[in-house]
C-alpha cells in the first residue's frame, strides 16, 4: 500500500473558493493537511508532495473534459516538472454527491411558491454526451420536493436551452436554480431575463448558483452558537483517549442513523438486486475478521490515529459476523476499505456491497480502482476466493448497469492483468 495519501481540492477558479474550503474541511482527517488550488491558475508550488498517492477532489458541479482530461494532464505535467509521477486518484465531482442535497432540498421547498415550477440550468457539452449529474439531481428532487412539483432541465449553449424549455412549463412562476459552483460568466450573462420570461407569460426568480445556495442552506441549518462562555462541543474526539474515541463513534453512528432515516428512498432495495445480494451472502458466508483491521480501526487509521488507541479499538470492532455491521456504521466509516488489510477487506467488502444494493449506502464507496492502484488492490484482495471474486464482479456489473460504478478506467484489481 502507498506509504502516504495526500488530499487536493481543486475548484475551477476562485469563484468556488468558499465551497472548496468547505469541501476541504469535510475531507480533512484529525491531523491532515488538505491542499487547495484553482484549476485556472494552478502552479506546481500549490500541489501536495509527489512521494505517495494524491486524492483529487474536483469541486465542480459535473463531469466534463476539464475534469476527466485537462485537469489530470495538467497535474501530471506540473509534477513531471519536479521529476515526480505520483498516482492520481480522482474522487467524484462535488455535484455528484448524494448526502449534501438534504439542506438544499429543504431550502428549495421554502423557495417554491404554490404552483411554481423548478428549472435547473446547467453547463452543456458541445459534441459530447451530456453529463449525468444535473439529471441525477433532478431525479432525486422528485423524491424530496412536494409531490406534483413541475421540474425541468435546460442547458447553456446546447439543446434543450432555456428558450426551448421555458414555454413548455405549466407554472406561471418559475424558480431558476443555476447548476453552477459560483458567480461567473453564466450568472452574469446567460440567466433568463424578465423580458424573456414575459414573452412566454412567465415570471422568473433566479436563485444563487448551486454552490452558494448550498452554503447558505448549510449555514441556515446549523444549531445556534452557545451563549456567553458556554463550552462548544468539539467535532473530533480526544485522539489519545480510547474511551473518548469509543464514545465519539457511538455518537457519530447515532447521528448518521438519524440522517439516513430522513432520506425517503433509504432502504428501498434496488430493483433486480436480490440475486446479487444472495450471491454475495453465499460467497462470503462464515467469513470472520480474524486478526484483521476492522471497521473502527480502519476509520481511525484514516484519521491518522495509531498507537494504544488504535490497538484498543480492536475490542470494539465486530469480528465474527459482517452482517451485524449497520448502515450507520458503514456510511460513517465509508473509507474503511482503503485503510484495512487483506483480512479486513475480505470481512468488510460484502457488508458494504449489500448495504449499497439495499439502498442504504449514501456515502461514497466503490470497489473498483484505476490502473495506478491495481497493485495495491491486488494486495487488498489477495485472500478472496474465486467465488468471492465472482460475487464482486456481479456487484460491479449490476452497478454499471445502473451507471454507478466507474467506467472503463476503473476495474476490479485482478481485471487489470
């Protein structure tokens, strides 16, 4: 396994700086340093060291040539200037996130007047397949927003455009949500004007760009600050105190459980998933953790916790029955597969896959990897039997049929050989 993982958050420009800072805070471990940069003026000096693996978090609303081609090429070029060639592991674009939407939808519901329509306007991509993130957001919005809310999607520069979609909306009042990170050219020049709306008998209200709207919604949902000299609760436990760390995990799991239960689709098994779950359960039946690194230890390791507390958490980890790992535990410790060992991977991976197939996995988790990570992946999966590998292949095939588990640049480790 690579000896060091660095984290880099990249926005397109400084219009996304506030959101980029928020994302960096979210991915930061207890003792991490998270590097931040803007794509438009990215320089070599802003990059993390190149002696390990760099996890790149694109603070973009949707996938496109900049994220999939130009940014990776630029990063490799800048590292090459320093004689370095680190493995670059790209996380999903911020706009593909599932769990942040809750506050956004609550704020949208407040903004929507009776009978108003919602129009989401996103970047178009000339000559290429339209990115999935805007339409995915709209599909999830149908679950969260009031039943019967009319929703539509339009694009800048390609069809269907605002001019094409606006006349077809039934509502006289139209709430426009720009599917953008921050203020920029599209916000200044391409939003539907009152004159355009009036031409079709409509009234439009234009919301802030999505990234800004999210930050406003997130701020509005925060609990009030304690008055006077009251002590504030820390977001992190005392990393040197085993009992404090254990108690912190219990609190985190309870909070995660409550958040998950607010998601309307939570627990509604994916259509056609039952045979795959059965195959996984059969292939991994009786698998125990043994002396491996369990869920809590792996998550604590992600926070760069080691020593006596790390060893002490072994007693709190489920070691005999992976089906007892709850959705709340798995969602909170969603990076565990990256920080466990081969015994732990064999024990944890069926729990993660079944949780996802039962639509209980709302944090980002994947079992495929890029070619740069194939060597590490082969080590992590070294203990899997032929049946267990076939079960993982069935899971990946099912997810790909739902357009959810990587593309041709991501495979199961043994598929790279």
